[in-house]
């Protein structure tokens, strides 16, 4: 058989494949648990034999060469996977660090806007403050009017004046604040 494989005779290669492939897969699967990777390793080892100019004195040296090739490829695969996993881990750590930093910055900005917003709210009239609080709690104009025992138009007018002051003081931050903190707040009802 070892003479036929060297001359690349088809029958000799079929026998070599049939005799060695299952045993080499079994051997590699003791090193690597992924069946697809094991099959790739064995096939690559057999292809290397095909491409090789190595000669073997007997079947035993051929067997040794194949098992050594599978063993070496298995270890190289493990090493390469470890490198890839390390790269992925390093990339994830870097992304996580950037996200954490960005979240801290966003949190600081949000807190600053909220502080400014609370300060502006305290400068509104007591009735506007109460109306704004109820609006931020998700109450509708009709509900606020009923609780405060005033007309809906009066509530709308007070909200409009309050929003005008807040918008003027907060500028562009106003819309960001609305989206981030007060999704229930209805500016226009």
C-alpha cells in the first residue's frame, strides 16, 4: 500500500483513506472536541501527505507520520483558537471600557441637565410647578384641570408658558431631557 500511495494511485489512496481516516479522527477527537474541526485536521493531514515528498520504509513509519501530523495540527489549532479567543477578549474589554466611559460621560451630562431643569422648575410660579409635576407624572390636561379645579385652557396656557421658560433656559438640552427622562410628558395635547 505504501508504494501505491507514493505514486498517487487512486486505489491505494482510497485504501489509505479508508484505513486511516476513522482512526485519525478518533485520535484527534481526544485532543479537540469539535467534530468538524477534527475532520478538517485529518483531511488537511492527508492532503499534506499527498503533497509531501516524504518516503516511508514501511507502514509503521507512514502511520507514525500521519499520527504526528494530526497531533501537531491539533495543537496548532488549539493554540490558534486561544490566540483568537484572547484577541476577542481584548477587543471586548476595550469596547466595554469605552462603553463604560461613554456611559459615565452621558450620565454626568444627564445629571447636569437634570440639575439645571430642577433649578428652572423652582423659578416657575407655584401653579406652573404643580402643573409641570403632574404632567411629568403622566397626567393629561383634562385630569390636571379636574384636580386643580380650573379650565383645561388655563392648564394649557400655564404649560405653554412653563415650556417656553424651560426651552429658553435649556436650549437644545430640552429635547434630550424630554426623551431621556420624561417619555410620558405630553407637550401638546
